[in-house]
């Protein structure tokens, strides 16, 4: 679609790492400090290219149905419903609802907006599961595989467990475990998502410990 991941992510962080702090309060041990045992990752947009993947599936279905559709605009409109749909859960308007169901609510609306009619229930369900079939960025699998040799790696995603499991199998993502919103029954950036063991999370200082160009560069900087 002519958009690189660097442009796609803008200044978004690829990973949050906890730096070791010694008794004097100074950072010690560098980025590979003993305190860092696990790395958790945002997934949509960071590990996988959701925009191109969703656009491609939507355009393929539209072509089969004889409908003219701008795939990237359709994907963007679908993603635009992401935040507002989660806010309906946060506000109590909706009970806890997994992301697959929120995606389907948004899909039903934008199908009307884009005049994409004539789909069967099976076709709508299959299209909704396009989010289970997202292509990884070229460096993601190799970089994660390297990181896995030294660290526990996991997604920390708003995607429900079945979605993230299907996605891992489809894209070959070598996670050790899957973490995320469904376990905490909260959506990011709610603090509950970052504390699945029920313990308070560490206070962030807003400064990134590591800035990497891609997953393989991250692995190199972390000594893998």
C-alpha cells in the first residue's frame, strides 16, 4: 500500500523494557539488566501489518461480489471504530466484550457506509476474521525468534485469546505465552491490562530505555 512500518508506527514504541536500578537510584546493567526477564509487545501495527492485510481481504471479497471498494479506506474506517468501541465497554454502555465482537459491530456499520451489500452471514464472519490473518512485518518473526532465545516473549494486546492464537499460527509468531485484555477484562491503556498478576505495575518515567529500528536491531541491542 506504499506505507512503511516506520511511517505507520510514527514514533510508537516497539517494546517496553524495565531497566535495573541499583541502590543509589542510578540505572545499572544497561538494557540487558538482570531484572529484565520478559518482553511484551503491542501487536497490531507493531508486529503485523493490519492495514495492508485487512485491505487486501476486503478488496478480494468485494471483487468476488462485483463491488467497487477502496480497500485501504475500508481498513482505516474499520480501525477507526477500534477506540470508540472499546470506550463503550469502559463507560459501561457495553458489558465486557471481546475484540472479535467489537470488530463485528464496527464491520456491520461500515458495510452500510461503504455500500458493500449482498454479503451472507458466513462471508461477514469470514471477513471479520481477517484480523486473525494479518501478515507480519518482514523482520518480526526472525527478530522475535532471536529475542525468544534469551527472554520470555509475549503479546500484550487488546486482541482476544483466540484471535491472538490464530494470528500467531498464521503469521508464525513464536510467542511463549499470550497476554492481554481478555485476561484482565480491560482494554489498553487501562492499567489493569499491565498487571495480570494483580500486583501494582511499575511507575513509568516516560523515557524509553531502548530505541530500535526493527526487531532484529532490538535483539542485537539486547545482546541476542
